[in-house]
C-alpha cells in the first residue's frame, strides 16, 4: 500500500516541505532507506546520517529541517508522527474472527464473535472476551477472566483466574499474569504457604513484555493502571500498584505491596523493596536499588558505572578500607588541632 | 462456607476473645474487611489500621490484642494461623480426576486415576504421576519424569527428561525444570557444547515461582531440597544444590555447582558466583553479589541504597578518585610526621 | 553402548596411557565414577579428587597425568575431548521424522520429511523447516520463519514472524524470539506504541537458554551472530547485535541498539545501556553495569563483593559522606600549607 506524502501531511498535521505526490510504501532507517521509503529523525545521535539519506521523505523537527536533502514532514514530535505513519503503512494482519477448532473452550465462556481465538488455546469457564480481541496460540485464560475490547495476547500468554485486562492492552509471548504471590509464614523452621486469594487488574493501553510475570494479590488485587508499559523479564510481586503511564525497562523487580506512582520512568535492572511508596513523576536510573519510599518527583540512582577491572579492584580495595581512611583523617585533624566536623562524630549504625 | 469463630479457635489452637458464634465466610485485609470477614495483623506496619477495622474477627498476637475493637483469635504466630484459616475458608477447586481428551499421553506413562491431567498437556513415555497430582494446561512432562503425591503444576510447566518432583510441590506457570545446563568447552575460538546428562531432583513441599528456570546437571543432578521456596524469574544453574527450607526472592541468579545451605533467606536480585558454598542459616540482602563462599551463619550485603541522582553522581565521582584521596592523606601524614598505618602500605592487587 | 578406550584415543586424537581394551559405557564425575565409567579433569579445583577416582579411565592434560591412578587419555584440551566422548557415549534420541498428528500446520508450510515436529506445535504459513530439525512440543513458529538444518527447539519455543534461525542452533524451553521491541513515543503524558517491524536473525551454532527473550527490531533486524551462547533469563532488546562466539551468562540485560563484539565473555547479571558499542574480545565480570561504549579488548567490572552486613553498613555510611571526607582533607591541606592536587579542584558535575 502506497500513500502520498501530501496525504500523510494532512492526516497527521505536519508541515510538508517537498513534493506532495511522493509515494511512500514503507518505513526504513535513515541509513538504510531508499526510494518509496520514509525515514525519521528523533534521536540527535542519528543526525549525522540525515544529509546522506536516500529516503523519499523524512519525518523530523523544524530544527533539523535545514539539513534534510529530500522531501520532509516537519513535526513537533517526529517520533510520535513516525509511529502513526508506520502503523498506517504496516497494519497488523486483520483478525480472522472465530475460535480455532483446536481451542479448548469451557462451556459458558463468552466470546464475542468478532474476536479471534487461536489454535491450542484454553479458555476456562466464566471467561468473557470482548469484541476484536486476539487470543494468540497456546494462550491460557483461566476461569472468570475478563478481556475488554481489542486486547491482544500475542501468543502463549497465561492469565490466571479472575484476572481483568483493559481495552487495547497487549501482552507479548510468555507473559504470566496471576501466578501466586510469594507468601509464606515461617513456622518452626519451615514455611507455610499463605493462600493467594486476590487477582490482578490490568488497565487499558498497557503493554507487557515477553516472559514478564505479575503475581496475584494475597487478599486484594495487584493493580497495573492504564497506559503502563512493562518491558521483558520484569517481576511484579503481589499487591503492587503501578501508576498510570509509568514505563519500566527490562529485568526490573518490584517487591510485594510496593506502590509506584504515575508517569514514572524506571531504568533496566532496577529493584524496589517491598512495602514502599514511590511518588508520581519519579525517574529511576538503571540498576538503582530503591530501598525506601521516594516522596518527591526527581531522578534517583545507585548503580556505579564500570571501570577497567584492574582499576576497579583498586577502587574496591580503597572502598573497603574507608573506615580506616576516615580514622587517618581524624588522627591528622587531632595532630593539627583541627576539630572534626560534628555531624559524623558518632556511631554510624 | 461459613465457620464459627469458636470452631476456628479450637481447630487452630488459639485463644478466643469475643463471641464464639461469630460466623466467618472469608478473609480480608484489616482496612478492607467487613461483616463475615476475618482479618489478621502480623506486620507491625499495619498496626495503625487495627483500631478502625470492621472485620468480624482478627487474628493477632497477645501484644496487639488490647487495641482490637472486635472479636479475636490470639495466636503466638498470627500469620501462620491466618494462612491455615484462609486455606480452610478458601479451598482450591477439587480435582477433576482423569486425563483430558486433548492431552497427548505416551504409551506406558503411569498416571494415578485420582490425578487430573489438563487440556493440551504432553506426557512422555515412562512418566509416573502419583495420586492427586494436578498437571495444569499446556504442561509438558518429558520421558521418565516422576511426580510424587499431590504435586501441583499450575499451568504451562516444563519438566525435562528424568526430573523428579517430591510430594506437594507446587510450580507456577512458565517454570522450566531440566533445561540444559550452560556448559561449553572453549576450542580454537569457538565453544563446543558439553552434553548435559544429569537431571534435576526437587524435594517435597517446594514452591517454584513463575518463569523460574532450574537447569539439569552436567553429569550428576541439580538438587532442590525439601521445603525450598523460589520466587519468580530465578535462575538456578546446573549442579547447584539449594538446602532444605531456604527461601529465595525474585530475580536471583545462582551460578553452576554452587551449594546454598539450609534455612537461608536470599533477597531479591542477589547473585551467586559458581563453585562456592554458602553455610546454613545465611541471610543475603537484596542485590548482594556473593563472590565467594560464606562459612558462617550471618547477614551479608553488598547493594548500595539510592540517592537523588545529582548527589549520587557526586558520590560516584568521589569514589572514582579514592586512590587520589588516599594519596593526599598519605602526603599529609608525611608532612605531619605521622606514620601511615602498616596494613595498607602495600600494593593492593 | 560400550566403546574401547583405544578406539576413543584414536578417534579423538589423544595419547593413551593404560589398557586400550578398557570398555567405557558412560561418563561420570571423578568422585562418583566406577567401573565402565570415564571421568575428566579440566578444572584444577577438582584435582584433589583425581588420586582417589575409581573411574575406568580419565581424560586429563599432561600436567595432571602423573597423579592419575587409572587408564587415561591425555589431551591438550581435556574438557573439549570429554565433551566429544560424552556426546558419543550418550547420543540424543534419534529423531522420529514426521509431523505429530496434533500439530497445527498451516497450508503452505514447508517441512522437510526428515524433520520431527512434535505434539501440539503450531506452524504458521510460509514457514520453512529444513532437514533434521526438531520442533519440540508446544513450540510456536509464526509466519515466514526459516529454520536451517539441524535446528533443535527443545520445547515450548516461540519464534515470531519472519525470524531466521541458522543451522544446528539449539533453543531451550520457554525461549521467545521476536517479541515486540520496547518502543514507545512520548506524547502528552502518555506513550504511543511504535510498530516493531523488523525481525530477528539468529546465526548457526547458537544456543539460547530457558526463558531468554530476544526482541524483534524496530525497523531492521536484531542480530545474533554464529556461535553465540546465551544462558537463561537473558533479555536482548531490539536492534541489538551480538558478535560471533560471544558467550553471555544468565540474567544479563542488553538494551536497545547496543552492539557487542565477537568472542566477548559476559558475566551473570551484567547490564548494558542502549546505543553503545562494545569491542571484540571484551570480558565483563558479573553484575557490571556497562553505561558507555568500550573501545578496547580488556576486562571490565563494576560489582562490589559482599561483606558481613554490619561491616557493609559502615562502608556505605562512609561512602555516603565521601564529599565531607574530601572536604576535611582539603581543610587539612590548607592548614598544612599543602596544595590540593589540581585535577580535582573543580566542580565534579
């Protein structure tokens, strides 16, 4: 399917510079694009590739326009404009409405006739699947689950009993929603399982990455609010709440009963202790260890960038004798008749 | 199903304070409970919610009893008592004994007639499934696997060839037991796969969280002893041994041939080097990097709590010039005629 | 199947010391071996077990031969020689060529008659499966995927549309190749999904561990070159490239558009920022946080080994007051009339 550049400009509200009759068939990278292809420039890192692009058109912002050798769409948000054009030029395959004959569907499940339920899926009793949902191959939807309109379970998604999923939410392969929370009561040297009786509520327009897991609540539900985006291999424990439009990169863990605010951005590999509260609009950088609540919006870190290993070992050795170094400074201060600053005189434990 | 408070007191050995005829139908949180509901107080963090609870009864310890506005069960271990009552009031669905017609069962597999084998499961040759096991949808049980009584594979669990699972063990969705260990021999700049010929032995009363993986041993078996509890997204490498009643939180990695003792508690995101031995009764806090063996019970750490990013960058900058700071202190000591402590005079590599 | 030691020596080019007629039936560990069993010694850690071994023969290098109490094969690379002998003595089950009747195969999929396609698999339209492939139970191969010869999908592997897998590559259970990359454009406080239109190219002789995920590229493909070995629970983001014969241990995350060189060795739990380039022959130790490009071969680190928790808390407290300590040293220098080294006089942000 080809679309004229002029039509894209009108449709997505961009300023057109160049021939409105240029036909665009698909998207490509600045470096890789050729005739009939549309590229975009959003990350300044790639600006050097602009002058040499052979794309038929480029989406970019006004500041970059002067360097563009070809037709262009000028947008105040070129990445979002690109995303919309890419979705137009590369639409997903249309749904094949109906239930595949190899699916195992319990009596009493309600499946909208416009939904597609793929091969070798299992749909439990009392499940409700709304219009235009896609339930990909090997997915399992346990009893009482509710899917709102246009939910897309790409493949092999497991939804435990009574999980609720909001409209347009997308789940990548291997996602597990509603596994048991990790609750055990210590008793005479062993651990007694605490029944996990809550479920999971996932809002609308959420995305959940491959092999990410979200556990069911112990008594009440674990909650993922609207617009949350979770990358792959993330662990959300029981009774966590993730606020609307928060985005979390891969390999993050959030321990039980923690609440993360709205519009937060969490870097890869970060970890959150249990039973803490993180405010709205918090940014956490990669690998940070969030051990207590964060009350104000801001940027928070704890990971330490790498060094060449020999230099790193020297740093670690110095780190490990910091108490000794502090003692040497104290001795010097005494010898010099300088007073040690009061705030660190006491015991630090 | 409703149960009288008096009956609960007798059955679980609690002291009853209040009307023994109060009927309990389900459990709830202190803050959310209403009539017919039983709450509990175990974590002091929630003590402030006790006075206002509308629960019909509360399980708590003697120290908290004075603040309780309603009927109560006084227990020396309120969390364990709550767990037992919750299991009584909210029993799991009874098994539907038998093999689902869509299951693919190899000739020669032994399945106890009281077991339930769910839809779209695959059971290999020589498998033995004991009484009252539950094999959830999409599970795969490869050749020669043995499940003891009352094992519960919630859904989509993969058990590789010859894996053995002890009684009452529970596996959440997405678990993989018996994938190949990561063994490769370097040879002329490439890596030659080393056959992974061992299997995995999992004890009784073990729990394995969603998408956790436990690799098969290279020659002998990887071993998870009785009562171990593993959270989600944990990686247990080949030939590891986890001692009985050890509990490991999410996102932990344990490298090959490492042995962790009994009754250990491992925080989320921690990591263990290979070929080390960790004693019994060790506590490892979240994100700690365990690089060598631990010979004595105790608490061990290495993660650094976060700071506001600007402050953190200042700390990292200072950390990176620690050798320089130490040199400045040495120069001051020389100028002051103070002797540098001997133990750090040498080269630290 | 038993093989004579003399035959092994000839076949694998080892020096034989001892009786060539000794029959070997299987492999075992040095400590656990008995008659008919072959052990190996490659890791010096296990050298103390050599003298007492009851193996019928041992594979080892010339330096260890003097301590060996039994017949032996002397090899310059005993681990690789062991791997080859183990594969000979313990061959995988032969393929049962053909498509299982419960498999769901789209019209137009090309499956070589020598391939085995297991139960409850799903094969999409336009898929091409070459000779001697094994597609294990519950695997899903979406439209247009190409498998070269001898690919082995152990079980429950998901390959998204248009993924290409090279010859002899092995994927453990739960692997997801070709889930959507994590791409969202910020727009007025929400996140707009950016279509992920690329796919994933995986080379020959690659191994991918259980529950590891490799996302499809945004526009162009994510690339895993020949001979790469990935352990379990690794996250490879969109448009990453991993160079040939690089080996990555478990729980590592690599963010989008990062390129890792050839023959690198990456320790468990390490993390890579996005849009960086790592040179060939780089070693990264466990838990290191790689925040920027690495231009030269070498060893790089950032994790800090653990301490007993009380000592650790003291270290962290000192770390957090490093700016204060530096100020105290500066005051001492001023009092002593020593000049502060210039390179750290300025603002460090």
